[in-house]
């Protein structure tokens, strides 16, 4: 067994070359194994994974740290062989964060500047001008004020939107009114015109956005979900879209991915969907984060961004 151990990479096939090149740059002395070619399982000390297969962890007795390729780690929790007691580190890297802020701003603008309606007018051959509402009269409510939510809020604040945020603990963020917990959820929802969902999936947040939550938004509100599909009760959202309670939804994440071809979201007139691309982890900057954490681990320092299983994220 090599003294430093090896790193096991499991990633979508079309991204393997970019990741192995980046890892070779950032960790030149680290042997890299590409799943399923593990070679000697006893060598594997670190694993950098996206959607591991059910049996991936079997026999990895020397594993010391598990890195998620994504900010979300629900794909790891879903793996039945995930070993207990080994730290799981979620991905925090600048390009993943920047990409999410871009996605959120793009979709806030879609609804604030009524691009969804202009697209509809174009298809009908209609030349029609709608009122332009100032950004400061448009309230954007962000659920989840972690790395992704705060980065998005910062850009939206520069654009003068009226900002609300909802999280588990109180925040002090310039230009944003902070709401906390189930007690303040109603107040937050009642004022939100464009709801941005950037929560992690946990036992507390699964299907949190249901009929009851959706009906607390003002009629004709918009929804942007870039967190996880299972945060939202899909049938309840379809009902709200059909009734006009929700005037439009930008959806990037779904219960089942790829979204089945017969799913109503594909052809729903007020849904704008993307195939889980709100933001993609950028290998060169991501491996810097991984390499820094490996260095910390080897030096006996605490790892950064370890998942708190008790808290659920
Ligand atoms: P994070 O830094 O862990 O932030 C999570 C936020 O959610 C925190 O503000 C936390 O509140 C809040 N929260 C968690 N549970 C809550 C609850 N029960 N009630 C109220 N607030 C709660 O996570 P992140 O890095 O921002 O990422 C968020 C999620 O975005 C990821 O888990 C992933 O699912 C998703 N994502 C999607 C894409 C994509 O391409 N679609 C890309 C990247 C990430 P506190 O601050 O009070 O702890
Ligand atoms: C993508 O969905 C991520 O969690 O980074």
C-alpha cells in the first residue's frame, strides 16, 4: 500500500478526462483510481464521488474522507453501503457558487422582466408592451441562506431587489430581511413575489414546499427551484401552476432525473425547465478545495465543510 494512499474518483463518464487532468495538477503525488477500476481497495483513503453505485463502498476498509463532487450530498446518503463514522465533505468552490448566482439572477430577471410572457406573445405573433416594474418593488424570497443563497442574495442586492431570506438561524446580510424557522415562514411567504429555493435536501426539508406553503404565497407568484426536486411536492406544484396560484416555475431539479419523457413538466406552458445544470462543479477550482482539505487532513487539522449528520446538512 502506498504511504499516502490513493483517491477514488467516481464521476459521469463524459467528465472523467477534465477531472483526472485537474487532479493530476493539484495532487501530483496522489494515485488516482477511476471507478470501477479500484485496483487495490486497501489503498483508497479518499473518495471524490458523484452518485455512487449501491455497492461502491464495499471493501474500502482504509477510506478516511469522502468528498461530494456537488454541494449537495443527498446522493451519498442514498447509497446503502455509505460507511458510518467517516467524514463527508460537501463541495464549496468559487465557480459552483458563481454559477448558481448566475442561474438565480437569470431566472429572477425572467419573471421580473416578464420574459416568460414576451416569449408567449412572440409565439402568438402578438406585439404587446407590459408595464415595467422596478426591481425595488419586486420581492425575492430566498429559502436557504447558505453558500448558494448568500451568493445569489449579494448579486440581487446590487440589482436593488427587495430581498427576504429564510433559514434555520438568523442572518445579518446587508439589504436582506431575515426570517427563521416554521414560526416565521408564513410572514416570509406572504411577502414573496419570486420564491428561490436553495435548501439542501434533509429529513426536515423533504417535500417542504407543498400545497400549504404554495397557497401562502401571493397569487401569481413565481418559483425557482435549484435546490433538489424532492424539496417540492410535485403534484401540489402542478396543481398550483394549473390554477394560476403559481404563475411560472423555473425548475432545474426533479424527483426523478432524467425527468421521464411523459412528465407534465416537459410541456407545461408555465414551466421553464433545465436538466440539473443550475451550476456545475468546475474541476480546476474544485480540486483545489479537495487538495487543501487533504492537506489539512494529513496535518491533523479539522476538515472544512464537513456534513453535520445530526443537523441533516
Ligand atoms: P448550505 O451552505 O449548507 O446552506 C443551506 C442553507 O439552508 C442554510 O442557510 C441553512 O440554514 C438552510 N436550511 C437547512 N435546513 C433548513 C431548515 N430545515 N429550515 C430552514 N433553513 C434550512 O448549502 P449550499 O451550499 O448553499 O447548497 C444548497 C443546496 O443547493 C445543495 O444542498 C444542493 O442541493 C443545491 N445545489 C444545486 C445545484 C444545481 O445545479 N441545481 C448546484 C449546487 C447546489 P442555516 O444557515 O441557518 O444553517
Ligand atoms: C449539484 O446539484 C450540486 O449539489 O452541486
